């Protein structure tokens, strides 16, 4: 990149998960973990030759269930995530130089519901619904590099609601299968 200097990171990434099997077909869990994504270097002329890595503490509570015949599976989870030094919302500097940078802090929380129903051996419907409230809570790192704040506290390409429905039909062909999906 033409940048003189170096970037390094040594991060602790613990994870604790507790599970409870209520029956052979139903399980609940709670999870706490910390993740880290490494930073990197920008091109020549960038006001921030390097950007730091970001980290996130995640907290999740969920449940999974399957009927005895295996034809219906349901999963649900709620979560909360707290990011520090979030890498995102990359921008052009006032000198029109594209830079990767740390935006600041982000908070997200939501729920996920997923299911699959197989009424016959060949036909299945899968679906899911997610609510994800992800917002920038502190954009000071962005302001320090760009000189002005963000126009919104929204994370790019992160909708609040997301869903899918996928019907599938499978035709056995000798030792394999031919599967048709529509999502």
C-alpha cells in the first residue's frame, strides 16, 4: 500500500455455551462470546494509514424443536450484540481518497425464527423471519477521520426485517436426487 508502519492485534475470544436437552427432540441454549475481526491498511495518502480491528460481545438465548417423525423443525433465538470500533461505513475523505475506517460503536438486538415442514417425502417448505435492530451508537471514530458525522445511525445493507420462504420438491434419481427450489 505504500504505507510505512505496521498493524498487529492479539485478542481474546472466549465463548461459553450452556445447553439443556429437555427431550431427545427439544434443546435450549444460552451463549456468551466475544469475536474479533482484524483491521488493516489503507492506500497511500489516506489520513488513517491503518484502521483497527473491531470486536463484539454477543449474548444469545434460543430453543430448537423437532417432531418425533422429523417432519417439522422449529428454531427461535433472541440476541444482543455490542460492537466496539466497528469496521464499516467506509467513506471518501474531503480529499476524495477512499478509506476503510472504524465507524465507532454499534448495538444490535433482535430475534430469529426458522422452520421446516416436510408434509411428504418429496415436498418441503422452509422459512425464516429475522428482526435485527442494528444502529451506530457512537460515530466518533468516523468523525475523527472524515471530519463530519454520518447522515444516519443505520448500518448499510442491514434491514430491520428479513424473511424467506423456500418450497422444495425432490425427485429421487438412482443414487442421487434432483431438487427444485424456489425462494
